[in-house]
């Protein structure tokens, strides 16, 4: 099957991060022909240096990447159409979806008839949520009000009753190798290996995060903290906290118990390795949030802020699910830290991190539990095949 995946970038890297990982996995592991339509190729280039932000069309790692422009060019819609995160397809493209699917070429280059009954599949790939209602809505059909088309709602999630999470073949084995011997990774970053008494954390957050309060808590900690901060907008907040005019990759800051290193913005594969190597990861949105869970390390999640505090309901739903099986005191500390991090209050790192060993064991168990659920790309392929040949 041929796939078209449409992505409008709202969360800088979260939306394209998910779509790019999905596109690569569909092409590499499932043999699908994938076109990725994205309105901001420059954001893709930051996480995949092989991409060229100046090009309208390019082949990158087995995926056709098209710049999503208006007016939208005439193209024959693919067999499977992914509308990522409610981005709304171009009207001309939706109209073209009512046309018969193109007949594929056979081995000698001739057109052959499609299997009888085959139809085009339209998927609305939803945002990840741990809320329980997701299981009841996953896979639901929504007929178009005017055209002979049906859209299916596909929900990523944490249970077998959902679409699962993105997880490439061999990902967890690669993680285990690095975590068994991370010295080479630290060498590549140009940093010494952490000492046993030090907490090594990565920090990736939105501008709304109470960064200065977190840095205050780390500086006042009773144990040393080493923070790795990828280049981005948060660096300006850190520079303001330090009183320095600016910080760039390679710069370091020392205050109290905190040592902070600014590092370059990383391609996706290297960011995964950063998460694997750290003791705790501060992440945001969806893509880094999922990858932090596969890292099997304690995490602190800043959820994307929404109007009327709708995001707080989603945060609590995840914490309810994640904290199952976690000892009561550690669960309370984890909840409190998440709630304060997402609301801007005063943070007490030591109260949270004294449960480091318990949180680490739980993170390992949680990643193992998630790995029992079929991954998102495989679930999508199976779902679409079942719908295409009803």
C-alpha cells in the first residue's frame, strides 16, 4: 500500500517528531511507499540532518518528503491517508480521494486490476492520551457528511485496546547496550562519565515551564546534579537565571550543587541515546514523552498547555495509570512534582529524588509492560489492511 501522511507543525517538534518516526518505520519495517507532507521542512531538518529545508520534494531515508503548500498540487491520493492530529486535509485532496485508487504496476510494468473490494483508507491519527474513554473511541468510523468517504479515528495509547506507541524493531535492545556501557556516549558528547553520587538529567520543556525554580532547586540540592540542556528557547531562560548575556552549545554553568551543560540540538537517534544515558529526563509534548518511557528512566512530563486546563485532566489520567504498582510515598512524590512542574509552583527536587531507586525500578517495569503491547505502526498496518479488504 501507498501512504500519504499529512503534518502541520504546531508543537515545534512534537508533531513532526511523531510523523517522521512513523513514516520511517512504515517504509523500513513494513515496506510501504510513504509520502510525508509537512508545512515546515526546516523543523524536520533539525531532527533529521539528511533532509534539505530548501527543497520542495525529496527522498529522505526511504520516505518521499513533500512541502505542504497552498494551493495544493494535484496528486493522486494514496491508498492510506493519515491526517495527523486533526490537521485538516486540503479540500482538493479530499475530493480526489473519491476517485478510484490507482492500479499498481505488476512485475513487468503493466497495470493490473486492484483486488476486488479494495478501498482507500482515511485515518485521523489522534494525540496520545491515557484517558479511559480513548479505548472506547479507538477505531471508530465517521462517515463524511457529503462524500462517499469514511474517516477512522486511531488513538495511540498504553493498552492493547488502543493503537499502542511508536516503537521500532530493536529499539529496546539498542537501549540496553548503551545503558550497560555508556562511556562511549559520554565521550562523543565531550563530557566525563557521571559519578555515582551525581544525578544526571536532561531538560526539554516549553517556555511556560518554571525553569528558574527548577534551577534553584538543583543548585540548593543536597546532592550534585548535572543537567544537559539541548540548544533551544529554554537556553535564554537559563542565561537570564545565570545573569550571563547568552549561552551557546559547549558552555557550562556551575552554581551550588548544579552543573549545567548546554549541548547542541540533536537528531532523533542521538536524542534517544541522551534519554537512555541520563538518570532522569524532563520531557514535553508527545514525541519526547514516549521516548522517555522507552528509556526506562524516571521522567518528569510537561504536558502541552490547553485552554480551561484540559491538559491537567490528561496529566492526571497518565499519572493514575503510571503510578499503579508504585509504592505510595514515591507515587505521592512523583505526582506532587509533576503537578508543581506543570503549574509553576516551588519545586523541591530532594523530596522527589530521594525515591530515585524506587522510581528507577518502576520505570524499568513500566517500559517492559508497554513493550507487551503491539507497536503503533504495526497496529496501523493491520487495521488498514483489514479495512481495505473488508
